[in-house]
């Protein structure tokens, strides 16, 4: 019977808590789960009550569960009081542990979702049960019942088990030391409670131990001048006890008779059902009030969407209604994908297998470019377009290296040329495959060197020389960036700690500078990649490509300035999906941060860093649920403009003045449900591009491109 009762409590408590939380915050279906959990919890509680009946009957047959026969002795009473204090510490630890978990749950985000809340309640229930169990022994000990000390020993044994796990599995020296201290204290408490148990007469004395019955007056035996002095005292707990002074003569029965079985617990069942009914009705009322908007005004979200008065000055004022929407699904397994701005009349959508052009004014699909042979797939690696040419890297098959360049005329949707840039037998291309387009050049790279081709004809103008490492081996090309007549390439040897930078003349291919690479604050790993973000001024990032936490540096003269990204506020601040932009001596970037005050749990912080000093110039947390930001190129009125998404309120325009005037909230982007091809919502954001007088964004959930009016000038 004990196993079903334990299962009822272990399953019912989290299900009731999580269901009630879901019902109050999400939908009424949660209250159904809460009701099921309450039934399980009630069954567990009633089963436990029946177990208590059997336990009491069993304890009535055990001498240690009755009042000690030597309870009249001062030594026994002192031992009982000491044991009560020791178990009282357990009460404080149990209740304090439960309270600490409930308090820390806010910073862990446990109150933000139903599963976390259910786990938190279950976790807090365990120390709470330990504390209540210890509290039940205190009245027994004050009545000098030895079993209370035994119960305390068992409860302290839980701490010994936890400490053993900390010692065996602790990560580092400190957790192991803490576990060792807990183990020593718990073992000491167990030993002390064992001594108190013996003094209270709960066990036969140890020979010669000085415990009761060992012939020591005042410690379980009457001393000189006390009745019975000089006569052998019976061992505590064995045989009928001697009547205390002033007590009735003759032997007394050893303990009270077995307690009568309690009734079937109907009162407890009624109480539990009443509490469940109150929880369900109260939770339902809370949900109804929330749905009616009485808690949060007309909008159930906590996100502030009010437009700032300065918004019109930066060209982001006023609500923007969608002009057109069209489906642009990405084939499965082709992430990432990009929106590319080329010709003013065409927006290009690039996925892992397809390049598609759409008319900016109407959203009509103009053309598709795809290898009809089926041998090639496009590599969606930051494609760029200048004028009427967009260049795309392709690979042979799904796993081949990105070593095949294709140029497309975006006006006609026709392929201009194609060129293989990897030699026969090349196993890999550039470490971070990149393609850039200038006014008359297309730039990409092989495994070891940059390659520059004519934008109109595809003829190779030059291929850079290999750059040897310390052992004379050619370094691997990791990435590149182009500006004006300069090309900066980054290299690595794949072993960590050995990187290089080279500046080339874009026209001739001559190496014009060999700036020393920056040093990471931590020991580089083999996966660390040095990436070039800007050429003038020179800005790079260094870090593990599989980890969003990267280090950023700007080149000032002959020295590198680390950008203080560690000063970005927020729990677990991580680099966002966009690398950032350099403008007016600042590096502006969006970071993803954990925010437990939001319903979804993560937010975006937009920050700017001074390239001269590396200091954090300003930062702004947007406080938008699951907020993601796409920074738009260029500045208007001395501000960087952006599109920010929100889980509840959708997309909204923003402006960030470079002189730190505070974030400016602009108009919201809205879609009329009657619009043909309209998405179900704009609560996510995977790309945004400004083309002519249009802002085109992509909604990931529906795979939809949506265009809004957006003048390029304020």
C-alpha cells in the first residue's frame, strides 16, 4: 500500500501544480490536468493515512516507540531535549531548503512555464517533507520517546547520501569539500542521536560504556540516598520498570495499549476535494479575468509597443500595413537562408537549393535558378548582390565543398556564368564559405587562398598565394571581407592558437599588409575561427564556430582593442544571429539574453562599442518576448534602424541613435488577414532587407515574404 501512496503523491503534486499553472496562464485545458493530479494526490494522501494506521499498530508493539521507562531520570530528560534540538535543526534545514528553492525558482525561470513550475513544486516538496517528518519527532522526544532519535538518524542519513554524491560526482574541489563537511556534520548528528537513544533507554547498554545500567549513579541508576540504591537496576527497556519516587507501587504496564484504528479519513478527503474545487474555480476565474484583459489592459502581453514621439524623425513612425505577402518556403534541411537586396526592383531569396527573384512592388515571383541536372545545391552563405548581379556559391551533392560559383542577372533571372574555383581532388573549400560582389568583381576563396573573378564574364583575375604557417604548410583560408580596393582574408591552421591576417590589393592580388592577429583571452581550441567583419576600420571576431560566445576586436594603429562584450547586461548574454555592423566609429550588435521576467524567457539587447577604446558606449534591452532584431544597413538621422520581433505583438520598427538617445520605438508591422497569402502572424523574424521603397521581411513559421512601405529617407 505504501508504493501506491508514494506514486500518488509523486505524480499528483507536479501534475496538480503544473496543470493549475497552465490553466491560469495558457488555457482551461490545464485545469483538467490539475483535476487528474488532484485525484492522484488525494489517493496518495488517503493511502498514506492507511499506512499510518498500520504503522501505529506496529509501533505499539515496539518498546522504543513508547515513553521511556526511565523518563523520570534527569539524564534521560536531558538526552531527549538534546535530541529534540538536533532534530529541530533538521526542521529548519528542510523548511529553509523548500523556501530557498521557491525563491530561486524565479531566477531559474521556473515560474515562466508550466513544466518548470511543476518541477519546482516537486523539488520543494522533498525538503518540505523532510522538515515535516523531523518536526513530528520533536513532540515525541519531549515526551522522552526514544523512537524520535531513531527517526532523526534516518533523516540525517539522507544528508549523508547527498554528501556522498557530491564527493563522488562533484565538479571541482569546492563541491567536494562542501560534501565532505556535510557528511562529517551529518555523521556527527547520527552518532549524537544514537547516544541520546541509548540514554533514553531505547537499547541495552554497552558493557563498560558508562551508559545506563553500567553502574554509574545518576546516569540511568539511582544514586546514594535514592530509593533502590545498592540494588541492581534492571537494564533500561528490559523487564518492568521500577516505580518512580512518589509514584504508585507495583509494576506498571510497559506502555499504553495499541491505539484504536482511526476512521476512514472522510474528513481529510472532503478537505482535499474542497481545496481542489477552490483551486479550479479560482484558476478558472483568473484565466477568465486575464482573457478579458482586466489584468494587463487591452493587451495580455507585457511588451511595451507604444510608439516613441521621436519615431518620425528617423523614418520609423506610423503603423505599416503589408502591401503584399507571398509564400517562400525553404526546402527541409536547407537552413540557413538569406534575403538579398540587389536591383531596386527585385528582392532575392536564397535557400540551400534554390535562388528565387520576387518583384519588389507586387511580390510576384519572377524567376527561379536551380541546377536542373540535380548534381548541384546552392550554399546559402551570405550571398551578396551589387547592381544587377547576384553571386551564389554551390556545392556538388549535399555534402560536397562550396566550390562552384554562379552569377545571376537579377533583372532577367538568367545565369550569366558559372565557374569551378576548386581544383580537381580538392577536399574542402574555404573554412567559412563566403562570396562577395563589388562593382565589377566577385570574390570567394579556395581552401587556401582568395579568388577574384570578373563580375560580368566570370574570368579569374587572380588567385592569392598560399600563406605558410610555422611549419611551412599552407594555412587554411577561414573567411574574407571586401571594401573599396582592399580585401582582408583570415587564416587558421585548424590546430588552435595559430591564426593569420593578410590584406590584398583587390586589383592586383598583391599582399599589402600582414597585421598580427588578436589574441583570445582564453586558450584557443581547434574549432576557433578568426572572421573578418569589417575592412575599414578593421574589425574581427574570434571564437568557436559552434558556440555563440565570441570575442570581438578592432584594430587601432598597430594594436588590437578588445570590445567589452562582457559588459552586456543579462543572464547568459550570447551573440545573436547577425554579426553586427560598423558605422561612425561604433560596432553595433544585437545580443540574445535570458530574461526571466518575460513569458517566453529570452530577449534581445542592442549594444554599441567604441572602436577606439573598445568600451561599451550604450546598450538597450528591448524587453520583448523571444525578441530578435535585424539591423538594417546604413543610418538615418544619426541612428541605426532595425526590425524587432516579439512572440505576442509581432514585428515593430526601431531606431537606435548612435549618440545614445535611448531606443526609439517606431510603428508596428501589421498584416490584414484578408491579404492574399497573409501569414498567420509576424511573431518571428529570420531576415529583412530594404529595397527601393519597400521593407521585405520573412516569417519563418509560415515561410512567407511580406513587404511594407518603407521610404529610404526620413
